C-alpha cells in the first residue's frame, strides 16, 4: 500500500521539474516566457481602485464592474492559489511604424491589430498548456484567460517576474521591450513561485510621457484614458472631443507612440507567429481608401481582427478625423465629400469637422 506522506513528498520533489517542463511546453506553443505567482495582485489592487476613483477610465465601466474579482484571483475563480502568466510577442517584421506616422495620408493602426485577433489563438494554446499540466498534476483545476475576463494582467505578470511596469503603464521586459500579449492560467496546483520583478529600469527617462500626442499622462504610471488615442478610437462611443481631434493625426485605431519611443523596445523581437503578420495591407493603407469601404467590405476585411471591436460607424468616425488632419489633396477631399450625407449623424459630424479643417 502506498504511503500518502511519501507520495506527497515525491510530488513536492517533482514540482521544480514540472515547472521546467511547463516552460518547455510554453515555448513549443509559441510563448516567449512564463512566470508563476501566487493569487495576489499586491499594491496593483490599490492603484487600480485609486485610478477608478479618479474617473480616469471614462466609459470603460467594465473596469469597475465585477467587484474585487479583477484584483483578487480567488474571487474570480474560487480556490485559485497560483497564476501562470505567459507572454507572446506580436510586433510584425519587417515594419516601419514611424514612417507610417509621418505620412499623413496613410492610416496608422496599432501594430497589435494588424494581424488576426490574438484572443482565440492564445486562449487555445493556453488551454493546450493547461491540459499538459493537468496530465502531469492530477486533481488540480485550471482556467485560462486572455484579456477576456476581469484579470489584472500586467500586475500579475510583474509579480510573476515577467518584467516591470513602466511609466507608460506597459509591462517592459529587459530583453524584449513591451510589444507582447499577456495571458494567464489560474490554478490550485502548488507550483513553486518565481521572484517578482521588483526593480523599475526606467530611471530618469520620461520619453513616453512627453511623446503622447494628446497629453494623456497625468504623471508617471498615471494615464487619463479619456485623453488616450487608444481609448478615443476603440473604447469611446459617440463624438470625439474636438480639442483632441487635431492631436490624433493619422492614428485611426489605437496608438503606439509611448511604446515606439521607449528605449527598451530596441530589444523587441519580431513575432514568429504567422497569424500576427499584417493582413489586407492594413500596415500601409491610405486613409481615403479605407474611408470608402462599404460596411460589407469592412466586415469582410476585418474578419478575425481586433479592429472589428470598434464597429463600422466608429471606424468611419476615426477615419474622418484622420482625413481632417491630412493634407488637402484631391483623394482626401473627394473621400470626405462622398460621406458628407452619410446616414449616421456621428459620421456626418466628423466629416463636417474634417471638411472645415480643409476650408470647405
């Protein structure tokens, strides 16, 4: 008959070897790194609550929903004692985002949204990783998340040793920059913990804060999302504040400025994932061309893309702002005129503003 205490001792001795296997499995599945932390978000919970209290989340009511589930893993998934945090690089190659930003007739789309939507791809691979762990440690529970539930991803990743949170609130890895996605597995498996990444390596650099086109940073580590271009083009429903429109330039879906200027991103590694490569030429498309897409074209060419989230009406709204900031060329003016009588009052408002910018 097996001795339970001997089995427990053997199981504990096997756990470090299992963690090594988990890292190997994760790399085979395309993840760049893995870290393990306990079911606590530490000081990140208090920072989130202070941010919400200040109203910096704007219309993102989901950030305040769910009570303490966002910052207390055990409340979201009862019994959770460990969080396995992973990261996956997404920066496409070759790519020259700074060149796109300087061409005012070209639409700039945040680099994470150029390829297929990462949610399904990463969730499927995390589920595969969880099954492998489950086969090795029986009797434990696992649940995978990829930006699909109230999870304080960056805080957990920092506590799992995957990097520090920079002044721009992005998780930064000293050998990989910040152009990567995060995902998590919540479990009650008694896995050994990794050391948190306690040291911030931003130093006196404040390039990310200074480069923000809309001055969205109240200070280091403090973003007023209501002024952030990513919020304005993706999260905001309704009219974009007029005072911010000229500052948006040609950024029509998201913004990467605070990452592109970060010195640590010289260490960013191009993604090896084919699904994250640009589709439909969206890394270098003309504003006027995209503005004339029908809704059918929009739905077809953004199928399986994160861009779908903004919806067709807001897509046209964003592009109208970009066209209002573009040079007064014939394609720009003609595209705006074709949408001047659009059925959507929201689109008409932004087109009228854009035409006025061109003196029309």
